[in-house]
């Protein structure tokens, strides 16, 4: 199983980035997916989740109204559109795949992509 994030980089406050996570080695359409982030000195934070069918999304309060998660079950990829970025969004962003019932099947993580918001 591989999860490969991309799309991170350096952006000014107020700017936008679109992260991608390409998944292989599992039946993507039956896995719920999520984005988490980890900033230096802080605990990992769940940013967004999206159900296997793409119908339901959830967001951390800190990113509501600014971030949008989506998925393409044809291309086995999830996305995180990040708008109006703030310095506090600076972190390594990871995608995660897990299948219900949680804890019964594998829980997979990507290697992360760095997002830096700075002027």
C-alpha cells in the first residue's frame, strides 16, 4: 500500500494550495480518507475527513470555511484545497486511509508534504 502526498510548498498568507494524495495497493473506493497535520512542537491534528463515497466531509474548526476535501474514486486520489492560508497552517500534512470497522483493517499513512505559510 502506498499513499503519496504532493502539492505542498511555500505560500504567502492569504494564498492557496491544493494538496493531492495518490493511493495504490488497496481498494480505494471502500476506504474513508483523511488529512492530518503536524506542526513543530504540537500534536497531530485531524484537519479533514471524507467518507469512502465522498458524500460526507468533516473539518476541524480551525480550517472550516477555508479548506475543502474531495476525492476522485476513478483515479484513487484525494485532494485538499486550502484557501486563505494562515501562518498557523504551517505543518507537515499527511493523508490517511482506513476502512470500517475501524481497527479491524489496516490504517495507512503517507510520508507527508510540507506546507509553509510565510511572508
